[in-house]
C-alpha cells in the first residue's frame, strides 16, 4: 500500500549564539495543518528527550540471523561429490533411484512453496527490503515521519519503530512553551531527518530551542528548498501495531514507581554481561506496602528498590522479556529521579514514563521483542465492551472539536453510559482517529494519517466490506496473524457462542460463556467487564489459554465471546430493520 508524504521543503535549523530554531516542515497532503511558534523552556532536557525519540525510531532489537548461504552451498557441493563414492559404482541403480527421489522431493517442495498465500510472500519481501535498507540506506528505512499533535495543553510527538516492538511519545506541556502568535491545533507528520536530530546536540540552557511548525505552500519552494516527496510502501502490520499500542494502553494495569538508580543498575548489568542461556527476563517481585525488587535472569541477580513503595493491589511476580529495549532510557536516567511503570502482566506489554523538567517521554514495549505489536496480539478486542448504541459520527465530530475528552464528558454529551462512551472512544483509537493519554486520562484527537489517495482516508482505505455491507475497521484487516480472530467470527456466525450467566457486581459484570469449538468440543471462557467497559479479567479452558494466558492476545474462544457480547444489540437492531 503506497502513500506519498509531501513537504514544501526540508526541515532546517537556524543556529546563533542565543538560540537554536528548529524550523520543521509539515506534511502537506492533510486537509488541515498545524501551526506553532514557541520557545521551549528547559530546552536541554527537551533536546535529550527528542534524541531518545529518535533512538526508538532507528532502533532494531531483533536478533540478527547468521548468513549461512555460503556454508549451505559448500555442503551441497560436498554432498554431490561424496554421494557416488558412498554408493559405489556397482550400485548405480540405487544412486539413480536416490537422485529421482531427490528430484521428486524438490518438485514437492516447489509446489508447497507455490501454495503460500500472497500476504505471506508480501510480508516476507517487505521485511527483507526493510532489513536491506536498514544496513544500506537508513533514511529510506524509516517508514513514517513522526506524528506531531498540537493541543491547547501540550505538543505531542509520536513515533513507532520499524521492528514494530516499540512505541515512543514525547509530551511538551504548554507551561514549558512561550508561544508567539496564534496556534492552529491538529495533527500532521513532520520531516524529521538524522541531520535535524544532530542539531539537538547543540542545544544548551543558554542557547534555548525554538519550535516553529508552519503550513507552507508548495509554491513557496525554491531551488534551495525544493519540494520533498517520500513514497512509502506502508505495511499494514505497522499501522495495526500503532493502533494496538493504543488499545493496550487502556487495559487495567499494575502501577509502580522506580528510582533512576534502580533502573540504572539493571541496565548497567545488562550492558556489561551477555546472557548465554535462558531465561532472559526481568522479574518484578511485588508486595503491597513494601518496596519492590527486580531480579535479572539468568543470573538471579536481585536489584532492590530503596526509595519507592509499591501500593497497587496485585501481589506476586511479574515477568517481562525484551528487556534490552530499555537501553533507550539509559541517557535520560541521570536527569530524572523517578520512572513510572505500568505492567499489564507476565509476558504482556509494559509502559515506561520519564518526566524531566515537565517534558515527558513514554515508551511502550510489546511483550517481547520478536512478538511485536502487530503479531497475534488483538488487544483491541479487550479494550472496551458495550451493548449500547453509540453514535460514532457524533462522537467523532465532538472529539475533533474539543480535541480532548474524558469518558465522563463523552458520556454526558451523547447521553450514554460511561461504558458505552469508553467503547466509542476506543473505537476511534482503533480507527486511527484518536489516542489515549494515560497520564491525564484523556482521549485526544489524533489522526494517524489523514489522506491516502483520491481523497479517501487511510482508515476507509483499510476497511474491508463484508457480504452484508458491514465494514471492518483497520485492526481487523486480514493477515496470517489474524487466523484466531477469523475463526472467532466464524464461531459467532455458526451460532456456536452463547451466554451461560451474567452477574453484576459493584465493580464489574461477570460473564460466563459456552463456546462449541472444533470436533464439537465445549469450552468455557469467562471475563469481567469493569464499569468503563474494559476487560479486567479473562480466562478460558482451552489449551491455547493454558499455554499463553493473554500474552498473545485472547484465544479465539475469548475473542468470540467478547465480540458476541459487543455486537449483540447491533445484530438485533439490524435484524429488526431488515424485517
């Protein structure tokens, strides 16, 4: 899927003895642009955080695969040379049959290769292409330029890594900005090259940084600043990953605070030592009212927290993987005292927040590096459930006008329950029209990409039309990883899902379900839906859940049950209208 990002010019810097002005070019294909011209307070801290954002964009933490092509070629040649000697000249018939068998196996393998889906081939080719660009042309390797959102209370920069395992967000609060002139609120992409990033290293407290983002016309371009066009083959998996980050961010989580010293000790040990065996995890030992500790595997090294006490309700041990991605935070630790951590569970995503002089850096990590945000993790299914009708067009326009909303504000505007409002706002996140800010507990208007082609939006371009005329949002675009959710929808279509019991408590609604799976096997998923419509607890009797829990997203039985509850009223209303 090709998109073109157009800039009237390249971003540039203007350096003098008193200031560094970052004149940032914005993408022109969006219907509306943004505008801000402001001096940044605590500019040096701002520069440090922006460089951390860039490290996330260019970082690839996947384990490189050893190239064994030459070795395999040598082995094949040796095999062909030694084979006749092995069988002997007197056993030529056996050798002939063996060669025929080998040729037959080659034909079988070739036929099996042709049976691969077009999506599999495209995904493999795309990953090979980006791996090549990573080593040969790093600028082209970057998929999309960062997204900037200008709001009345803050300016937000967002970026997503190419390996699809890390998400970063920089928030500059309004109190750290001296704004000149009027601001135009909205969202756009910005030209964020490596050359621009290098200039952040020249920012000093006595030489403050200025942010200037204006919407330029193409006609203003000159020979010195020619029009810049970036043609990008946008992977659907990249977009899906971006949206799954938003879905996971609203899930119930375990909160704890760590001191910079504690995390520094963890990263220092990892930088000095290379594990040669499993497990390669961090274990958080949590007990309410006591200070937490982190155990580094496989050395079983315990790093205690000396400053902050754990106050959340969960008690036990949480284990996370892909820990070396935390090296992104290393250069920020000397300038902060506290790191706020949100853990979704063992093997689940985690969120790390650092605030320096009011500037905030948020890092969202998938469960482990190889299991990126786009693979197998349908967190959007777990985000919010409601059986009330939500006027999405009204909610969408209201959020676009107000720029940010709480669940309560959306509920009052549409005169619906908090649960239905949370469901509607999360749907906007899934469609790339909004993002959730856990620090302020706000849903903010943010279009991931506005224009695609021929005036159509990205969301509509990635929607799929069903046989009944219905449309499926971007989070459900079919890939190999979506087989569980496809099967879940089939279970609903075949009337294999039913509610056994539902109980309302003070904090949640408890659903007990029955799902008839393959070979008429009966499974019993159950889940708790809190007052905001979010899935706080989920389990199933199937083997997939026993093996993975929720680390790879819900099993198809939990997914089918949640989709069934979520679509129940909609299907009933559609049936009534049809009749």
